[in-house]
C-alpha cells in the first residue's frame, strides 16, 4: 500500500467518524491537517484537498468567534459541501493508484 493510499484511507476514516458524529469539527480539522502534512507527493491533489479543509477551518473559526455552541444552517451547508468535495477528491486519489 502506497503512502497516498494509506493516507487517503485515514482521511476517509476521519470523515466517516465526523459524519457519524463520533468526531467534532475541531477534531476533524486537526486530524485532517496532520494527515495532509504527511503526504509527500501529489502536491496538486493535496492543495485541492487542503482548500476544502480550509473551508472547515474558516467555518469553525467564525463559529468560535461568535461564541456559537453549534453550527448555523449556513455553516452546516458549507461544511457539507466541503465534505462532499473531499470525498470526490478521495475518489480521484484512488484512481492515481490504479
């Protein structure tokens, strides 16, 4: 199993845990960042994934600054869209390995 394949499986697992509400958005952001920092190839792909990660980071930062204990409808929509795009990128990465 390649470095990218291993890291993609970890990214998928984090997303699954977040969607199952076993992981907070803050924990998801931190875990995704650590995993992305350890992918040493596919810079263009990592940059695209990190762009979606940045959306999560921004949503979380705004919610925190506002003192919100849960995400607004608008924030949840942005998070859902970013997660959807991350999943699309993960499928794309799987094609790199074939």
